[in-house]
């Protein structure tokens, strides 16, 4: 047994070196209450649970302890502990597994044990919970919107604390709206801003003549062609991005979003070499397409209400926004010979979402570095970025592309 665990022999217990694991708060969002291990699972004097000091006790003894003293535990964590007891193939429970659960940590071995014992968790659906507050109902709704397995939904429901909040999507949305309003006032135009001769003079949009300014491959997300463009992107970004970030965290969602943004501008520089790029469609389409693909792949497990209707509405919004971009691309430009912004960035975002994005969202709580498929798609994406960079350096001169002058 590790040094931090108490020794349980012959009805006596040596004083632990460190504080024992935390007992989980119940689902109403109370703070974790740290109790001494003697208060959580007292030891009967006539029993010997770990006489050899091995760090393990049998699953039968563990279940007996839970049956006797488990009333102090949160009901959901009690279910997970019972699943752990039934799921261990070796018939033993490690003390550290108990510590990880009580301190809201999931090791790989613990996760596998939970999955093996998931039959214990399927008997009581999270949807049957009653007496929940508004914030708890929101968390439960998000769990059913994004996670296909009941065991993961229960774990997410128990462990989510709104800290940190979904800051990435909210921050980038606020920044995009603020920049749009700034240029709307400056150009005195909110609809079809792209028709203003001064629209592309900003240091933010991607322009093929200025492709050596590397920040433009990312900063173009803050410029939109008009309020109709901004509204559709913001609606999809908030309705899909915020729930995904609440479940998967800012790191994963930020990775998908940024990769979609970069892929969008690079795809335009390779396939539509004379066109500029504006708008956040690359990142938005990466998130939406990854989420829709994840729903389709786990259709039977997704228990969200009206999932077919929601998918249809998402596809309609994507189609409308993409159709608007295609129409605008071939609309007579405001400042010839420079064409209007390209629509190819949408397709770059979709490709990122259907490959890298699906892998990132597919396995809840599994570390990205442990997913072999993630590294395959990440390497493919990196190879695409490198090829696109070389294309931007050499292809324009080799193909003698007539680039429109900078605005």
C-alpha cells in the first residue's frame, strides 16, 4: 500500500501520513468535504482487510464495506464504486482507485474498471433524477446533447463545477462581435461590409498579396462580410461550441477551432489563389461537422431530444451560410480586379471536423496523447500545413498567378 494510505489490520489503524481521500459532494454542487478515512469506512475490530499490507482488498470485502458504511457517500459515486467492485477482473480493489474517485480523478485503469462494470450504472438513468436545480438541469441537458454513454454522462454530471466556465467560445465570440461593430461604425455599414472599398484595408483579413504576413491566416476570423454573415456564424458557434466546451474543455475545442481556421485560409491559398478570406466559418464548420459526425456515429447512444430535428436545423444553417458565401464569391466585386472573399474556407473547416475533430470528441476523458488515431490525423494535418506553406512560397511564382493588388 502507498505511504499515504492507512494500514488496516486487526481492528487497529496506524495514523496516515497524508489526509485520506475526499468524499464527493452530492449533485447539488456542494464543495467536497474532506473526511478522515476512519470516518468514511470504519473497520470492524474482528476483521482483517489487508493483513499483508499489499494495498489491495478483495472485491467482496469492498462491497461489504460499502453496504455497511456507504450511506455517507453520494449516490452516484456509490453506484460507480459498486461498478468498480464488479468490474475488476482480478477480484481486488486498489486503495488508490478509491482515492482517485473520492478526489474526482480518473486513472486509465479506473476508467477501464468502470466500463467493465457499466451494467451496474445502466439500471438508473440520469434522466430520471428529480429535484434538480436550474444549473443541474442544464448540465444534465448538455450531457445528453454531447455524450453517447450513460456512464460518461453520470460521471460528467457529478464532476462538472462550472469552473472554469466555457471561456474560449465566449471570449472569441465577444471579440468577433466587438471587431465587427468597430468596423461597422468606421465604414458606416453593417450589411455587406465587403462592398465597402475600405473593407480589406484592415490588417486582419487574409489577402493573397499579403500572404507573407502570417498572422492573417488566423486573424481573418474577426472580420465578417456583414451582419448576416456574423449572425449565422455566431448562432452556430454558441449553440454548438459552448456545450462542447462544457464537456470537453477549452483545450480540445480550441484545438479543433484553431485547426479549422488555419485549414480554411490555407485551403483558399491553394485552391482559390486570388481571393481573400474573412469570417470565422473555418472554425465554426470544424466544430459543427465534428459534433454532427459524432452524433451520427453514436446514433443509438445519443439520447438528446429531437436529435433528428436538431441535425436538420444545423445542416440547414450550414447550407444557407455556405450558399450565401458561394453567391457572394461570384457577385461583382466592389473593387475589381480583386474578387470577393472565397467560400473554400468552409470546406477546409468541414474536412478538419470530419477527421481530427471527430477523434478529439469521440473519447470523453481519454487523453489525446493516448489515442493513436488522433496522432495519425494530426500528422496528416501537419503534412497538409507544411505542403500549403511550400505552395504559398513557390507555387504563385511558378504558376505565374496574377494576384490582385493589395487594397
